[in-house]
C-alpha cells in the first residue's frame, strides 16, 4: 500500500513541512506502519536535498527517510494512493 502524508523536517532556517510518499503495511484497520519512504517532496531521498534550492533549506533526505521507517500512521490523516 502507498500513502501520502505530511511531516516536519528541521532545516537551518527552522522546521518545514514536507510531503512524504511511502510504502506501508497495514497493522490494523485504521493504522499502518511505514516500511519504506519512496519520495520526499517529489524527489527520492538523498543526502543533499533542498526545498527551494537555497542553502538555508537544505536537509539530509536519507536521514529523514530512515527516521520515518517504522513509524505508525493513522490512515485518517493520510491519503491512500494505491491499495
């Protein structure tokens, strides 16, 4: 199952909201567990990502992707992209 959801990341300019698209497994009718992060803001996670191209918006996408793996998400707060 693939879902889309929003979460915060920390950049030098402060906390910013980004869009995650992740592969998940269902653990209950209303909850899923993140197995793999496919995209962060439409890009594959990489060490040098930036929201706008500015240095103050740079972040390590690989670290934030690894941070999300294993987290439980409520389906009511996510958009289901494919079953």
